[in-house]
C-alpha cells in the first residue's frame, strides 16, 4: 500500500541542476545505515565534490550518519568527509548548508537524530527514496522510485548527471564502488526478487567503471569480528517457530550484546538466516533495547520469502507503526521483547 501523497514530484535531472550551484550540501540517510544508505550518500557527496573541484567553485558536500554503524563503514567512507552520531548522543548541529539531500528514507522516525535540525530547513531539502512509505513533509522535492531495488540505482543516475557523463560506466571508480555495494547489498548480492534487468545493467556499468567486486565482497561480507559469530549463536539459540514452522522469531536482549562483546550493528543479516529453511515464509529478528531513561523498546526486522504465497511484511510492519518493502520491513515497538513478540504474532496471523 502506497501513501497517495508519497510520490515523485521532480526528476533526477532537475535535482542535478538544483544541486549544481549549491556551495554547501549535507547528505543524510536513515539511522543504522546499511549498504544502500551509505553507498548512495557517499557516491553523491563524492560526485558533488568532484564536480565542484572541476569547476573551481567552493562547493563541498559531506555525509552525516546516525549509528550504530556497520563494521565496514570506515572502509567504505575512506577519506570522504563524514560525521557520525552515536545512539544516545545528543548532537549539536550548527551547519547551515544551502542544500540537504536525504537518501534511502523519507520518514521522520528514521532520521530522528537530526530531525529538529532538518525541520528548520526543509525549504532546501530533497528526498530520493525507493520505499513504499514516507512523510511528504520531510522535503518539498521528492524523487521516489519504488520499482528500484536500491536507491543506489537512482543515485548512480544522479551522479552521472552531475558529472555530465554518457554512462554510469564512465563514473570514477571511487564513486562506482559504493553504488555497486548498495545495489549488491539491497539485492542480497543479486539473489532477491527485486533483481531486474535494470539492476543488472547498472551493476554491469559499475563493474565496467572498475569496481573490484571480489575485493569488496571479501572486505565487507567476509570480515566479521568473532563477537558477531558469538552473537549469531545467541540469536539462533533464541529461535522460536510458529504456525507450523512457517514463522520464525529470533530475539536479542541487551545482555546478549554485553556478554558476547558484540556491537549493536553486529546483528545485521541475522534475520535472513532462517529463510534458508524450506517451510519458513517469514523471519523476524526482535532486538530489545534499553533507552537512556531505562524504558525498554524493541526493534523488529522482518523478511519474507518470495513465491505465490509470499507474505507482504510491509503491511505487517505498518500494523505495528513501521514499514519498508514487501519482502523486507521493520518497526519499532515501545514495549519489551515478549510483549512485542505477542503483538507481532497477532499481526502475522
Ligand atoms: Mn535501500
């Protein structure tokens, strides 16, 4: 179900033209950024900085992220100017840029670390997203392509336009690499149902631009810390099966992180593991988090398997105040993990 007000009202060429003469740009994305979020924002910042250096203008773009950050974030960011806000940190934002671009989300709840800052500046904001829901008041300019597997597809086209290139295959490798990473991760490294001819064409162009996909895969997906494996063991140990083993829940509590020495970002991808079981239609990871005021809330990550009897987890997440995509969605429930489990099971059955 798509929000009728949540739709495109501009084009990528108009966004490229709008960004052209801006001297300062802040590029934002959702909290706990994934590959698509970091890939799309880094690529855009690099393209804007490259364009400004070429023209001799003083235009400079930087990316802001709200943690927890994934293990590979420093590797992907390299020397690009980024600012990271850790969870529970109350940041002081004083920068007053000429333009703000929000990528891979348009939902206030996913950008709450800098929501007050952005609310005072939405007049110069633009959202580029591929999710089915968003808050139209985050930006007057919106480009929403819900058919895109990753926002990096749109970001690749925007970078091409900003740099005036004929093809994404002509992008500099340091711009192509984060874009490829975003497309690869949002498609489960080209496994999920969202893979299309357009996805493969863009990915092919990015490889032609010099991306070393094997090195990128090794450095990001095969470079876990041992603590992540210990946390995975906890998650698997918590496994519960419902509805004739078609629904799987895994849960993590604050003590699981402490006792395994894992970081909050270490649970990324766990929710995909149960999908390998034939009977499983829906997999959920519930992570209980203690807020600074000691109250408990639970983050839900939901995945469903494709096929004729596929469950639309976006609709399930919406019942709990969240959203996302048909096969991957999430929600945040202001309750402990046991209460949240009961509410999720009710929403699913
Ligand atoms: Mn995405």
